[in-house]
C-alpha cells in the first residue's frame, strides 16, 4: 500500500489571488500544484491569516474542481509581523510540534514557494533540523507557452548525500580537510588516516572540547594548530590561537597567567593582566600537558568551559571568554584521577572527543613521507633545496624503519635528524657518509648509558660502517666478550673464562680456538681486541 502525499504550505496572498474567471489563465502556485497529472496531492494543509479567509475558501473550491481527490485543511495563523524572524519561526515551530505526523502512512512535503522570504527560510531551517519530517517542494511558473498555466515542480531532499555531484564535492572537501590536518603529508597508516578523517568531521561540526593524547613529539601541538587553521578557513573562528604549555606554569603565577589579575591583586601586580583565557576569546585555547595543572586551576578551567566565565585573581567581578578548548597530554589522566591529581569532572568534560596520536615508531610506514615533508620544511626555512642520493636514502630509510630506531622523541627526533644532515651537506645532496654519521648520533642518543659506553668501545674497535652492519643482539654480546678479553692476558685465558661451564662437559676443548673463530665473525682478532 503506497503512502499518502501530504503538502504543507502558506496561502499565497499575491500569487494565489484572483476573483474573476480569467484567474484560470494565470499561474496560481497552490492551485497549479494540484493540476499536475504525475503529482497527486492527497491532502493539503493550507496556512493563512484571518484576513485572507475568503481567498482561502476560493482556493479550496478551485482545488476541488481540478483535483476532487485532494482534501484541503485550512489553518489560521495570525502573525503581527510576517517579516519578523523570531515571531514566524516560533509560530511555525509550534505548528510543527503540534502536528500529528504519521511517517509510516504518509510522506510530507513543505511548499516553500508561497509566503514571505522569512517564512521560506523558517520552513527550511525547521525541515533541516527534522522538526518537520519532510522534503521541500519548490513550484515554478510555466515557461512562455500558449495556454500553459500549470508550471513545474521540484522536490528537494535535504539529505545532500543523495545528490551525486554534491556528495562528490563534500567528499572532496573532506579529503582536502583531512590532508590539511596532516600538513599535506601522504600518510599511509590506515588507523591514523581514519582518525584524522574523524577529527576533520568533529572540528567542522563541533565546538566541544577535544582531548589529544600521545607521547611527547607525536604532533599534538601541530595538529591543534591545524585544527584552528581549518576552522579559520571555514570562518568558524575569528579570535586567535593561544597555546599554553601547562608544564611551565608553576605556583601562584599559574592562576595569573591563565585567568589574569587586577592591579594590586598581589605584591608586584603593578598592572592588570588580561590572562590567556581572555586572550583566546572567539578562538581556540590549546592547553598542552593539561595534566600538569594544579587542582585549583583545573576547577576554574572547568567553570570557564561550562559557563564561559571566570574570576581573575584579586577581582570581585567575573569576566567572560568564549573559546573552544583543545587539551593535550602525554599522561594517563584516568590514572591521575585515581591518584587524586586530576579532577574527574574535568576529565569527563574533556573526554567527549578523545583522540590518541600514536608515536612515530608505531607508524613506520609514515616515516618515508615525513622525511620528504621535513626536507621541504628545511628548504623553506633555509632557502636551499636538499635531497638524498639514492644509496643514502635507501640506507637511512632502512635504519629509520627498523626496530632499532626507537624515535624516542618521535617527530622531533626525525625533524632534528633531517635538519642535521641537510645542514652538513655542502652540495645539496645527502650522501652515505653523512647518513652513516647521523645513524651513529641517533644510536648514541637512544642507547642507555651503559650500552652507550659499549657502543663507543665497539665503534673505536670496528669503525662506524662495520658496526652498523651488526645486529643489536650480536652487538650487545660482542661488547661483553671484548670486555672479558681485555681483563685477561691471553686468548686461552679469556677462552677458559668465557666457556667455563660448557668445557666441563667435553673430553677436550680448545677454548682459544672457539674464541678466535667467534671474533673472526666480526673481522676481529686477539691483537686488536686486547689492545687497551
């Protein structure tokens, strides 16, 4: 059983007018709507004011002539000022709330052809917000043809995903927005790309707080700035981007820095201070390392988020600031709540949109495009183009994506590494020697102190190039064996110490030969190893 078609709309006091017989020679949208052979209206809900009651009755009679199966119901809606947006919206909102919609049995259309422009806008807004479970009906006058008075009609579905060209444009805009948030880097990590797509949607559609969690150097600050820039390009923010590292705020100065103070609030307060929260009015406030804030500051931040107001230090009158908050942390805030170091209610407020940024070591497939990005950034800053030669790039990329590369400081490590190599090259081409030195620096920076001493010892013994070819597993073992050798006077003595347990199970054992063969695997001999 097909659904009934119900149209809701205003009587057109000008377009629908006409008393004499010649009215049938003119386009009257409300009547013409019921004259289309392929568009049967089962019921028309016709809204008019009391002054237009006679016109409404005439239109009802004319519709009965052209479409006897159409039921017309009239509704009187008297508006003091049909051009007053607040009054019209309120009246139509009340109509929509009271109307007994039955979407299982009926399909609804809202006629936006008649009525004032204000009424048409209000119909659109109410339909878009789903107060009216309807589509929009747009009627158009006929083209100039003899005897044609019916005109045309178009049904507009506000589910824009149904329109191929619009959906394609939206998809392109989402992709552009996601690329913008990634600084144009063609990242390959599937989970990261999915997260960025979601952040793009949230950034455009919401002003609620965002919480970015992740290790130091994972890109929280850069992402927060890009979110601001994206909203700025869409004209969603007018104020500034204010970034605060909460780890730098200590003691009484934290309150003053965040919330400002009045003149004379404390010793040394010779001038009033606006504070960072007020400075972020109309824009975005990024509180990096929010877990470092004290409980008092957390309480005031919560109030500022929820009520858009707070009390500067020493003031007896509140000030207001309307900003969007983005918070960043490398801490487990849930654990901090359990330990009493972070307010549970603030975390609940921040936790509406939480995004975990993975470290670089968890996104090894993204290292190569980020290398290219860092080279481009260096070129912009230094004013000179730098590239790798093929062998150097292959070698650096193999190391950078290997388990040995821990990237402790994440993108800060990578950016610094590319900057060092680009700075050291004289020809604009990073070669294998420069890459080899840089790999040595990174290994040294990421290795614990005890292991660092061992690496330095092996580097002096074997050279950087040869040591780079040795796995970490073998390197650690070799370093300990060299230390044992240097504590003994001869190859045989060192062999006996190294193979003391296994030699007891053999009838005869040549410990010196076993040690000699082991050292030979690394192109070493007793003379080079035993040299202090």
